[in-house]
C-alpha cells in the first residue's frame, strides 16, 4: 500500500476532474490510499489535505474546472518552501505526488522529485504547450469553445461586412489559434509561430478586400499585440470597419469534451500503473493514440513540435 497525494496547479483545464477521478479510483482499486491536496502547491504548504475515498470523486467527471481547486503560488520557486513541502508530505506519509498542470507545475514537480518525493506529472492546460505530448487535458474542450464562439462572430461579421479580430489564449503557444483558425475557416492567423508583420497584414487585408472578400475573421494568439488598438489602426489605414473580441477566461470553462474525459481517464490509469511499478519522476502523455510516459526532466526539455504542416493547411485553405 502506498500513500499518494494529488493536486491540480496553474490554470484550471477541463478534464482535470476526470484525471483526479481516474487516479483516485485506480489507486484505491490497487490497494493504495489517496490524499487530495486542495489549491495546488499553496494548499500543500497550508496542509489543505483530505483523505479521499472512491465516493469523493463521484459526479465530478462531467464538470469543468477542478474540484480540487487550483492556484498560482510563485513562492514554490524558493527551495526553502519546497523543503517545507517535503516535510509536510513526510508527516502524512505521502510518498508519491501526482501533479496535474502545465510546464510551470511540472517544473515544481521535477524540483520536488529532486528532493526525494516521487512525482508524476499529468499534462493539464488548455495551452497545449508541453512539447513531449501531442495533447494536454483541456485543449480539446477549449478549442471547441473557441470554435463555437467564432462561428457566432462570423454571423455578425458577415452581416455587417466587417473584419473581426479574435484574441485566443495560449500564452506563448499558437496551438489553440492554429487549430481554431483552420476549424472555422478564418482568413488570417497570427501566432508566435507565424510571427506578425503589421504592414504585410494590413496590405493583405486591403488586397483581399479588393478581390471581393468583404468580411474576414482574424485569429490571433494573446500577448502579441493590443487587439483593440489594432482594430482602430485597421479602420484608419484600410477603411474596413473592424471589431476586436478578446475571448478571455470563458475559454477555460465548460464541461470537458468526451475526448478530454477519455484523455484524463487514460492518463490517470497510466499514472497508477507507474506507481504500482514503484516508478516516480515521470510524466504521462499521448503520442498518436498511444499513452506514453517519459522522464519529467526530458519532457520539460523536449524540443518544440513543428507547426509548419498545420500552418500550411491554413494558408492553402483560407
Ligand atoms: P502552469 O502549470 O499551467 O504552466 P504556472 O506557470 O502558473 O502554470 O505554474 C503553476 C505553479 O507551478 C506556479 O504557481 C508555482 O507554484 C509552480 N512553479 C512554476 N514554475 C516553477 C519553478 N520554476 N519552480 C518551482 N515551482 C514552479
Ligand atoms: O495557462 C492557461 C492560461 O489560460 C493561458 O492561456 C493564459 O495566458 C493564462 O492561463 C491566464 O492566466 P490567469 O488565469 O492567471 O489570468
């Protein structure tokens, strides 16, 4: 019997609840004890810890967000704080820690692992910015939310023959934007991977307008440009009426898609299989349709996935 702690950290993502359910049920089934740690690494330091039974995770699978709550806790970057966390885990007899989150959370898990706590990472972030895995939990749900929103924007954009700029989350990763732009048939795509040349962009808008394309959807990743100012500049320089929409946190909410539920359930079972085999210091992921696991340090250093093919598909079909 092993004692397993589990927490969700960083931005919440639909599907996190599925992963928590999966780890909890599979671990109890394997004869282990599970301790839910609320509010991520902050809750660990605050000892916001509860022993779970199989019913604790009932009726959570279909819910968005994370019932374990989440937090950003920059203090965890300090080694003294992590040493305190190790003491707390020892006090509870928790030998394994399952961390569900993005690259920041994985960095915390890697450092805890270096201090002797056997950590396993489950990728949970809408950004899809962990390169070692094809998909992270939450990406599919967020993408579907974005597609639904842009389909609605298209109605009004077409009715008024306007340019509509849509800012999408992703931090420094263009995956949500690229997949969304292809899925909605956007006319323009601006991401960290495509780069942004404002003059080229404005010229393309003007040219397309002359060709008879009177309304257009522009999908842009956050943190590249102020979209409200960009909309004003487009109006001034091209005379095309333009509006900007920042989709914001609505992208993180909602019931997880079946695909995200499946991913969470599959990640959770592989996590428990690793624990059953006394293995820590790893993270789980998906490669094609195969669930994989990898050393957490190697995963964090994994080289960037090429987006060229998808960007080409966008360019050839826009
Ligand atoms: P995500 O996990 O989604 O990338 P963050 O980057 O906000 O989200 O990281 C979540 C949490 O992980 C941080 O608030 C902090 O507690 C922890 N963390 C992030 N970076 C580090 C680091 N370099 N060392 C230790 N802990 C970290
Ligand atoms: O990492 C998930 C994410 O939603 C990013 O896409 C976004 O940049 C960030 O979190 C927003 O963070 P917060 O919820 O702290 O505003």
